[in-house]
C-alpha cells in the first residue's frame, strides 16, 4: 500500500495483479487529479489514452464531476495477459457508470472499450441501502480477460435488488444485507450462468448503438434552386430572415460528373441547365437531430432510417462522418415489470365507494349550512 492518488499518481506503474477489488468514490469530483494530469485535452497517460476502434488516440476520460470509471480503467491497465489465469476484477459502482455519457464521450468510450474487448463478465444489481453512507442503487462489475468458452461474447446481468435480509438496527444508511444463502445463490449464478427471472444473458452487441446525425436542408424563401451559394451568402440569407421550411433548398456543392446519387447519405440528384447533377445541400443546424440505432438492428442503419425517419421527413439524410458508436447498460429495460392493470370490477367498486363518500360529505355540508 502506498500513499498517493490512484488517478494522478500511479504508485504501481509496472505491476500487474491476478485479482483486484475496489469500491472507488462515486459521484465525487476528480478535478484536482485532472489538473495534475495536465487537463482533459492534454492527458497522455497510457492508462487512459489508448488505441481502439480505429482511433489512434482513443480517450477514456470521464467528466471531472465523477471519476469512478477511471478507477476501473486503471485496474484493467494492470491485468495480466501472459498467464493462463489472467486477471479478475470486482468493483462497486453506482448507476451512473451504466449509462452516463453519450456516444464518443469518456464514459461511453470506457464501456465500449471494455465490452468490445470482451472483458465484462457480469454486473450484479444490489439492493438499496446496502452501504453505510448512501442509500442509492449500487452495482458490482465483474471483469476478466480469461472468459470461459460459454461466456465469450456475452454479458450476464443479475438482478439481486430483492434479495436481502433486514438488519435489526440501522448502521448509518445501511439497513439490510445478504444472507449466506443469498450470497451463495449469486455466486452460483456467476459460476454457472443460466437464464432465470433474475439472471439474463446477452450478446455483447446488445448494449451498443450507433448515434446517427440526421440533417435536413436549409430552405430559403425566394432562393435560386440551381446555383451554389457561398458561405457568406448563406449567412446573409439567414440574417434576412428568409429561412422557412417551405423555401428552396440551398445547394452547398455540385459534385463532379460521375458521382452517383445517394440520398440517404446526402447526395441528391437534381436537374441543372437541363443536365442531371449530384448535389449536396447546406444543412439547417436548427433542424439537426440524432437517432440511436441498436447495433443488432436488423438491416442496420439504412433500414432503420428508411422505416423510422424518411416517412416523416423525406428530405432528411445521414451524415456518415458524424456517426459514432456508444454503449449503455439498462437494468430497467431488461428487468422492469409493469404493475398489472386493475380489473374493471375493481375500478367500479372504487368509483361507487367515492360516490357514497362524496354524498355523505355533501349532506353534512348542506346540513351545517341549513342550521
């Protein structure tokens, strides 16, 4: 054990470990460490900046207000890759590690890096009020770089939120714990992963999505539909207040002869001076939107776009240069059970009871007034 800050002053830079356990601070600022690492844009620490997904500088740097996932990245950097046992990690997090951060942001990049490297084995949702100083929902992340054959390419989610025994006396926020039997049930599910009501197994890709940028043309009333407008001219048109969805789409570029139209990706065929041309329109940033398309979407981005977007905005297109991959994990989506709807007879009974109660109150009020 050495005295230092794990994030900004790694005291074990060259060491690797078989087993790593941690309960890092969550919801806590790591701004001081960020400054010591020379700021978000200048961090070069190989623990947090690596190569992945075709990016030579794949950054895994979270927002300064919450650095809990950075501690997990630090541990992954200390995994043993040359031994038959490899390494195993267990770390406690709050719920924000599951979903905070959009595609391309630090938190999502960390989840993507972990899952696409097939290191995430399981996540266990714990009951609330399991810890002394917080009552919020918490989760145990289990990682390994030596997955068994049956686990490869998969992630297990275990919902243990309803498995607990109450304490006789609260210890701070803590008012419950696992019994030996409940702990045995969880361990058994991890060692022998099976599908149950409380244990679900998914392919890695089930947690990933494409974030797709959807653009629509800038339309200006009275514009020339056959000419290319320069940036200064477009700016002037906007100042004039002539932008309207009923206007003429502004051409940003006419592509060279032979360029094939591709409307889904913003290349449209128009006739200019009697000739067929492929053009690119100026996007209206006020109409810009985005869509999340699951990686497992049948038919991929294009079929999703044709089904979910074009019927409502037929002039829209995808900017492929802005498409990013993100990952998030939602326990609610996979384990939520809606409350059963009440029967008609139950509703009628309640209505009749309310009517009788109201009539009684009305009689009392009228009686008091008459007196």
